[in-house]
C-alpha cells in the first residue's frame, strides 16, 4: 500500500458501463434475456449505486409470491381488513 491508503477498496464503475437501474425490476423477476441479464449482472459487480438499488428490490419476488394472482389483479382498494392486508373482518 502507498501512503494514505487504509486497506479498503472502492469499486469504481467502468466509464463505458451505463447504469442499469431501469432494468433492475425485470432482473430481479428473472424477466431479462440472456444478454441483458449478463450485462446487469456484470454491472452490479462494479457499480455500488446500482448494487444498492438492486438490494433494495431483491426481495420483491418473495414478497409477490405471498399473494395469489387474484390478490394482485384486485389491487389494494379491494383488500378488506383493518390492516389492509386482505384479512376479512367477521
């Protein structure tokens, strides 16, 4: 190490690497083609900002899996219950 370095490394994105934030939703749902999936995966390895955005939405598929197709089609206005989570009140 040279003077002033603390032992921590900072990942800096390659200047030719465009941010992939617009593709992250499709990426976490597994809806990208092979080429785009590879591009996003590679970019996430070098870009802290996009990796943080990815981590913020990475749980979306698991959360969506908790709902039935009917729940998702009905939308939030059709949910009953005091907590708005679909629990029916007696």
